C-alpha cells in the first residue's frame, strides 16, 4: 500500500504539471485552431532562463521566475506577431507546420546557448523528507503539487471571471461575433500566445526542480498531447482532468508494469490509454462534438 501511495503522489505531481502545460495547448487551439508543437521548447526556455537568473545573476527563486515569465510573455507575443499572424487566412496545416519549424529552430538555439548537459536548480526547498504514517514524500513534490493546483485554480478563475478571460472565450467561440462586440482578435491572439508561454515557464520550473533541466525536457510538450486530446482539444476542464488521469496512470504503469515487462511501458502508457478512451469518446472526455450541416 505504501508503494502504491508513493506512485499516486508522484503521479499527481506530474499530472498537475501536465495539466498546466496542457492549458497552453488548449488556449492556443481554442483561439486559433492551431496545435502548438513548440510548447515543449517554451517550457525548456522558461526553465533555462530561471536557472540563468539564479546562477549567473544570483537572484532568489521568485524574482528569477518573474524575470523568466516576463521574457516568456514577450517571446510568446513575438512568435504570434512575427510567425503566426502573417499566416492568418492560410490553411491550418501551414500554421501547424510553422510551429513544428519553430520547435526545431528553438531547440537548436537552446543547444547553442545552454548545451545539452543536465543543470540542476539550487536547493530551494527543504531536503528533509516528510513522513505521513510511513509514507515518505520529498518536500519538492508537495510544493510542486500545491503550486500546480493553486495555479490551475487561478487560471480557471481568470478564464471564467476576468474581462480578458471572457474576451478570450468569446474569441474562441466566434471570432466574427467577438469583432462585432469591439474585441480586438489580434490582441487576444497575442495575449493567448503570451499566456501559453508563461504557463509553460511555470511548468518548466516545477519539472526542473524535480528532475533537473536538459534538452529532453522539450519532449514534455509531446507527452502532453495525449492529455490535451484525452480531455478534449477545446476544453479547459478537460485539460485539468486529463492531466491528472494521465499522470496517475503513467506512474502506476511505470511502477507495476515496467519491472514485469522490462521497461518502456511508462512511456507508451499515455498513448495506449488515449487510444482506448478515444474509441469510446472520439472527441475526448469534455470535447465538443462538431456537427457540420450541408
């Protein structure tokens, strides 16, 4: 039972980060029908920037994260303005291919500036494990889970209650109607990309504190795709629920099936789960079924 609970806690932590990064995917898709394949690179850039501010400029964690968030927001807005906006009106596949090209370019630049070696965050959290009735948990896991849940609650409130969040939802539902109400769709697109980059930065910092920072962190963006599709590409609640489901099942598969089958099950488990669920619910758990009438 202790082993099972350890796997559940680890799965919840990773699931919370999955849900955060998945929010970035959903935001961009809802606003522009584009799947951003560079989301993993945004995550890695945020982690590297935070580390650089801490190690080179000797900033504490919170100022370093705020500096990285500022750069990420500017980067996200610049990507939307310089790369995606000129493609408005073009086939969606052109915009998707642009994000794939952006992913490769950013990954190459990251290797030039920061290399491929693993870098670790300075000890920010207590190194003394916390014990709950025989269950031993590292403080970094507890902090990461708590921060992930708190941020998910804040973003959910932002989308439902704030004026900007309501404008983003209106733009996602009907761009023409949003324009008729005086909403600047171009500004909303820029805000969406900036916010997605900021969300990825937070996810990168949380993961970096757990596993360190290296180029493999960029692959996390692709690992989040099953979460997004499982929850529903256009559903914010689906991204949150899907993140925790995939995180839990992935960790349980790694703990119980990897030793029996020689490893590798943890990596493919999310995709197997995705296929099985989509056979029952093709639009995901919370996705909207689109019916076109001719």
